[in-house]
C-alpha cells in the first residue's frame, strides 16, 4: 500500500483548533439543553436556515470579504454540529460518526494518495472519483446531483459528472459551434408566425445548457458569472435611481434616453471605482 506524503510543515495550531471544536460542541450541548429556541429545532426546521447561510457565504466569497467569510463559515459549522446533535438524540449518529464517515470516504476516493493508483492531473482524479462511486452501488453517475439545486448550478454539475466518465466534447471550439447552432434554432422558433411557447422554452433551455458547457470549457463558473452581472446591474441601477433623484427626477417620468445618460455615467463610475 502506498503511504501518504507527510505534511510539508507541522500544524502549529492543531491543538488550538481541537480545543475550539470541543468548545463549540460544549456550547451546542448547553444550548440544546437550556435555550427554548434551540430546544425546539428539528432537522427540518434548520434546513431553510442552512440554505440561507450557504447563500450568505456565497455572497461573501464573491465580494472577497474575508472577515464575512469567516463568520459565515462559523454559522455553517454550527449548523453541522446542530444537525449531528439532533441526530444523536434520535440514536442515528453523532458528530464523531459524521467526521469518521467523511474521513473514510476521502481516503477511499483518493487511492492516488492512500493506495497505489496513479493520477497525475485533475481530470484523472475526477474520473477515478466517478468510477469509484459506481463501484459503491450507484446506478448512475448523475445520482449525486441534488434535485433541488438551482438549474444553472445543476447543469454545471451534470456536465462535470458526465465528463468524469468521458462523455464530453473535446475542444472549446466544438462547444461554441453548438452554442451558435442552438441560438439559431431558438431564433427560428421564436420568430415563427405561430410561435409555440413550449418549443421556445425547450430551445431556450438548450441555449442555456450549451452556454454552461462553453463556460465550463473556458474555465468560467456560469453561476458566479451571472451573479457578478446581477450585482453589477443592481449597483448601476441604484446609481441611476439616486443620481436622477438628486436632480429632482422620477424614473417613471423619464424617457429611456434620459435614463441611458445616467446609466453611462454609472458605467464610468464603476470603472473609476474599480481602479481605486
């Protein structure tokens, strides 16, 4: 059996990290036993809160606010401990079971580190990962894609998993040609005299799916790209609102041409602000 490489340097804060985790477990136990709100929570009641915390972490990452990232990671860590505490009360599992399970999974899924399998690049690692999952009894490589994922994220995960078993395009140029093909088909259906809404929706979905594919090939996360554009639009639109208000104007009374003047100023302001 292959031995894992030793860490490049010892973790000088390992003992402190373990104490901090033990402190969180203790506080969780105290809250669960004594706080009226914490005592009422269930796996189901925490679910939507966890989703919110995950999106808050995502926002902090996109904005590169490291202090906020630290806070949001703490919130999610609390949720992990909370779920495990509730499960332990039901006799299902506890936090030790959770941590040991993920450790076992990581060791099993990384035979190039903990066994004699060779994997010199990222794609080989991903391919091995998907093959191992099939050996574990999964009927499809797509089984691990959560049904409730947002559609854009889900498309990326589906394509990633298909790539892991070799079902993928070979070059970005091929994917771009597919994008052009899908755009043409969408335009033809949408501009037809008797446009069929279901057909338009299907073709629009094909366009989005092919664009996600292209994004993947050029190393772009489509969800992140779209969210950055959302934030940019919000920033510029708020600038339009505030600056026009300073001039005593109301959006509903302005022409599109007048709005465009403020929009161009907002774009110039963005460029200036990004270079400060």
